[in-house]
C-alpha cells in the first residue's frame, strides 16, 4: 500500500514575527508557534505514524516534539534535505532592509525566479529538487511498507519554502 506523507510547517518563530529571514539560521518558536504545534498535534493525534522525519533546524525539531508529545513509539529521524531554503548572506537579516537594498533580487525571489543572484542563496527550483529528493529518500527508507496491505503514515516537519 502507499506511503502517506503528512507534511507540516514549523510553528511561528520569534524571527517570523519580527520579519527576519531565517533560512538555515534558527530562532525558537514563540508562544504562538508553540500553540500552533500543539494544535497540529491534537489534529494529528489519531494518525498512527510509523516515523517522523524532521529538518535538523531547532524550530522544526521543537515543532515535531510538540506534535508527538507522549508518542514515544514514533521513530524520529533528522535529514538535511528537509531544511529551509537558504538565502545565503540574507539569512538572519530583516526583510525590510533586504527589500530596500536589493529590490531586484527580492522581486526575483518572490516570483520564484531561478535567476536570483544573492551570494550563497538557493533558488526555489533548487529547494524543490531537494524536497523531491528528500521525499524519495524517506520513501526508500520505508520501502518494506510498500509491500504491506496498510497505509504507512509518515510525519514530515519542514519549512515554508520547502513545502
């Protein structure tokens, strides 16, 4: 039977709320993000996850922990392919500053153009390819489930651009 992915974005962080670019930098969940993760956990409580695959960034790990609170039977895995888009030298900076300093590349990013020209940044196309590779890697890890008669439910906790 098929593998069913349940893909969840991490809860709101301090940097989300203040308008800072996170990328591969990290910021903890704020109170709203904690509440969002707990709400997701309640919504997903009846799903018999066999595994949770999580980006290794702290905000996704914290979200997964809150979603799976009390569910020690769910195997947890971290994978770099699930990380957020990196915007290179923009990571950690305020969106407002970046928009003023580099409106051309900001527009390219918002339009998902492959022509973004920011040192160290990924394009949306590169992130999409990484996301496909990530899901294929997870599916390959659970290949035995494909021979089963039951649906295999897998939780994936990642990031907005990745999703």
